[in-house]
């Protein structure tokens, strides 16, 4: 399984608007992609203006197809006016978990 995390910071008071747009645009958009496991919005308990968008993918191939689709750039663009600074994207492979993981498909 592969996970992508977008770390972001929004302008004061923008998190409710971001959450609403995330539910309206980001979640439905990801459901159209093969191999998506989940889409989560995490809101920081220590700073109400910080958050993380987390997506999980069955295979690296599924993740690669998503990356080439242009959807990420389109979705990030929807939030541009809310961001305090440019978001940071990082991708990870899940190598240990308390949950069973499907066999990796290469």
C-alpha cells in the first residue's frame, strides 16, 4: 500500500471552508480512481490552521496513474486562496502495519 500526504497551512479562519470544499471536491474526485483505499482530511489539534490530506493506494501503479492524471494539481488549485503557503507533498510505502495488507502487485 502507498500513502500520499499533503501538508498544508491555511489563513486564519479558513479551515471550515477548506473542509467543506474537501468534502465536496476532493473525496468524490478520488473515488473515480482505481486503487484508492481512502481519503482523509486531518486537522491539527495544536494549530487550527494546519492540516494534512492523506490518500492511500493499493499499488504503486495505481498511484502513478493518479499522479499522471493531473487531478492533484487541479484539486490543489481549488484551495490556492486559502493556503498560507504552498502545500508540501510526500509519498510513502507502507512497510509495517497492524492491519493486513494485500500482497504487493508488481
